[in-house]
């Protein structure tokens, strides 16, 4: 056995002196395996001594590091080219940013998304990556994000911000940073900010269904590449639509502005949570939400355009005939909801939110349109009429009051894109809000508050740590609360009767603001009576007969006598609490008897 090993070692340049092992060059792993397993091929067995030597060498021998491999062929990834230099466990990686769809005719400012995968990292050692992002179309410093895999890219951990030590430095259009990859990691994905993919949206939507408050998930149309443009409609279907306010929200017209998707996820999670304030919102609102307006752009890793390199944000101008598939789908549904001044929709849109993300500012912001008392679509079309400007201000105030994160931000002024007026907010204003037959006789319909809300890529609500998706999901919840305040949606109060009347009746009616409960009792004429008030139903037999006590007797309220006609009417103011439950019953006290009305339950 030793002679065979010695012979093979001599051929390959190794020495095997007795029981000790030495080598005069780094042994590649395949050659090391061949060196030890060759006798097995010849003798059909391997000695335990050789196997122990092999295992010892594998534990002590540093693996020859492979050059990391950069790729961008998965959904939502984009980079024009990359280069890798270096050796050992330190590598220099240059990522040259690409234009949307590789279209070099697009403005530099559209070149704002990068997202790649890096494979072949050495899991047995800490690896240092020195990265440069070249040809960037943005100048603000953003702490990038990453996700790690320990199984060769089969599965990945959650996306997080990179360590603060990876904060980029900028020189011109180059952003440079270093990233320390811990042992055990074989593959990483890195991006300018938290990515959001078409697959992620699809999984999220499928996880929502079925739900009693999701009236529908509809396909409004399809993109150029055939992807569905979907709309969720959410409301309390047990409450009639009459009088409800319709709210339209779309996210991701600019596909890599991913804070918009997180806002939508947070809003929907809150709406479907069953919390009292969410139920209150759904009793007064119909919310139509397009969670991803530009799915082709998202899949292709574009920052600002669709698959045809068109910026969909500016496709809303008169005469409102853009042929871009995504705009046709959105505009067609908006028109169906709105109708015309001759035939308005049953619940036209009263608030429209265009969700984006922006570079530069540190905190979320709104664009409020300038008030123009002399607005004329032809001669003086800057901004919006004062009524719409005032509604925008009311909304911003409501949102900031509910969201400390939003309150940190600014409100920027906008002319609504005058003179071309290419935005969706402009269309809502110019087609409906300024139409005298829409807001005046014969319809007297409300003007539309249409506004852009922008998330940002930098600090979170505390002003010290970098923001994360959870921060914007919380903003979505706070948006829902702000809608309650903006529209003044009162808690919905329900009155129901229960049990069997026994010698008297009680009826109730809710009215007014603040809300009052009106009661009417009937029974034997001139009978003394009292109200029993509590927080739950009862079913106990009363003395002096077979009538039942139907309400928990926490409070007994004597109110005098029924009239000579056997009736009494009175009212009580209700507290403004968001939640309220009250069970009550009238007890009638004619001589030698106790009679009772049916029970009346009030739930808010």
C-alpha cells in the first residue's frame, strides 16, 4: 500500500516520508482526493489510516477561493456589466448601472435601480467585497440592502440594510462601499434599497383570499408582456354602498419605487385586521387598490418605465387617449367609477392617492397643488381651484396627525404639470372637479382630492436609524386612520332587539351629531317604569309572573310613569367612544306585577 502511495506521490510532486505527511505546494482539492482514493480504485478498499489522514487534511487545508460570480438574470435585477478582480478572500467588484430596458436614450435620472446576485463566496472564511456602483443616476447616499444564502442560493434570509460600515462614499456618479460577508454564506443578493418583485406581490395577494371584506380581486387589463394589472376592492359588504366614499390608490407606476408597495401592504393588513377603527373605516369607505400598476417594469428591473421605456406617470394628459396598456387599464376603471356629469357613477371617487418613492429628501412628502382662484384650462392652468387645494391641505394635516413619520416630512408645491398637465391628479381635476355640472347643478357632487405621496430611502421615523419596510407598512395603517379623520367617518352604531316582549314594548332610533338614542316605551297606562342598563344580555325570570329580565342590571334608571295613553318617549346622548356596547330593557311596574319589554342592544 505504501509503495503505491509513494509512487503516486512521486508522479504528482508530493513526498510521503513514513507516517508523516508534507507537501511543497498547495494541493488542489481534486488532486488531494485522487491521491488518497487512488489505492481504493486499485485494491477496492481504503485503509482507516489513509481515511483519517484525508479528513485531517480537509480540516486544515484552506480551500482555493473561487472568483465570485455576479449575475442579474433573475426578476427585478438590473445591471449593465460587472467586473471582479482580487484574490483570496478580498475581492473588488465594479457594477456598472444600466438604463431601463438597456435603453441608452433615456435620461440619466432614470438610471436609479441596481440589484444583483453574487455567487461562489467562500463559506469557510470571512470575505471582504469592495464594491463600486458606477454610472449612478442619483447622488444621495443610501445604505444598501442585502439578503444572504448559506445553501448555494437555494434559499435566502430576509432582506436587511447592510451594516453601517457599508455606507457608501460618492465621487461623481460612483458610489463605493465595502461589505464584510461572514463565514457560512455562499451567495448574497444586494440592491440599492429593499426590492419588491412580481412574485412577492402574487404571494401576498393569494394570502389575502378569501376574506369577508374583499369584495373582489379583478384584472383591469394586461401589460404589454401579458402580466395582469389587478385591483382589490375592499369594503364592509354587510353595509349598503349608498353614502360610502370611494378611495382609489395605485402603487408602483414607477416600478422600483418600492416604498409604495409596503404602504399598500400595511394599509390592507390594517383594513382586514378586524380592529374596531378598521371596521369603522370599511363601514364608510369603498377602497379600490391597484397594488402594482407597472408589473412589466418591476419584473424587468426598471426604475421608472414600462417594458417600452415609457414613463407612465406622464401619460394622463388630455385628450386622455394614451394607448399604453397599463394606463388604458387604470384610466378605464377610473372613468367607470366616475361616470360623467350627465351620468355620474353611483359612488364616484372622492380621494385618489398616487404612491411613489423619491430620492433626495430624508422623509416622506406630499405634493400639494397651488391654489388658483382664476383657473382656466386654456389661459391659466397652473395648479388647481382653491376648493381642491383646501382639501389637499386637510388631507395632509390628517395624515401628519396620525403618522409621526409623515409629520417629519415636507409638503412641496406643484403646478400639476402646467401647461401640459400630464399627471393623474391633473386628469381628475380637469375632467371632473372643475366641471360646473359636476360640482354644481344638477349633481352637486364633491370635487376630487387627488394627491401624490412619496416615501423616501433614508431615515426612519426616529430620525436616527435607516428606514425599513415595516416603517412604511405602519404608514399604510396610519393612512387608514387618517382616512377616517379626513372623511369624518363616525363609529357605526347598530341597534337590534332581542327576546320576547312581556306586557310592554321598546323601540329605538339613532340620530344627530353628536349621536343620540331616542327611545319609545309602551305598556299599561300610567304604569311606573324604569330602564335596566348593562353590558350583556340576560335571561332570568322576574318575580310576580313569568316575564324575563333580559339585560344585565348594572344601572336601574327610574324615569316616572307612562302617559295616560300608555307611552313614553325620551332621548339620551351617547358617548363619542369608538367602541360601545349597551343592553337595555324597560321594566313596567303596575300594581302587583312586573312586566318587561323586549331587550334592545346597541353596539358600536
